[in-house]
C-alpha cells in the first residue's frame, strides 16, 4: 500500500508494519504530517504490535511540535508494543527520532520497547526474541 510519500507493508503473520518515507520528504512539511496521520490510522485498523521505521535518507528538518503532540495523543491508543528504528546515513536524525520516542514512552509510562537496528532482518530478529 502506498500513501502519498510513504510506503507501508504489513506482514499479518508476524503482525509487523513497515513504514518508509520518501527521501525527498521534509519532516517539517504538511505532507509528512499527513503521512503520520495515515500511519496511525493503519496501526489502529490492523492492530499492529510491531513497527519498523525506515526514514531512508532524511531530507532535513526537525520533528515539529505539532507532530510530537500528535504522537503524544495517538501512541497510547494503539496496540503498539515494539518500535524498531532502522539506522539511516544520518546518525543525528536516528538519535533524535529515538530520543523523542523513548521520551514519550518514559514520560507516559507506555508499555513500548524501542530499539535502533541495522536493517529489517535485525528488527524481525529482535521482535522474535520478545
């Protein structure tokens, strides 16, 4: 399934949703926010427990207050339990994304584990050990 500038792939046997954004998409754009809304709708619709995030080669920007606020509102109402963030060529972006999600998990005491992984197979291995 492709939604705008985001690709979603769902593995119903493992209950894993993989998300990848276009390399040209800035996280500060309105289009990125629209993809986040679509992502959370899919997570709820399919009752996703495991999420693999592949941000590709980030096109710049920082997560906006609006997006962080949306995460805060949406994550607690999902069945998500594990979020694997695939490493990108931009270590600072990966670390920023990890820190934001980890902070939300800690602040709101959410039962979600977050981990940086090298690739999709690393994410699947991690999920299988949980």
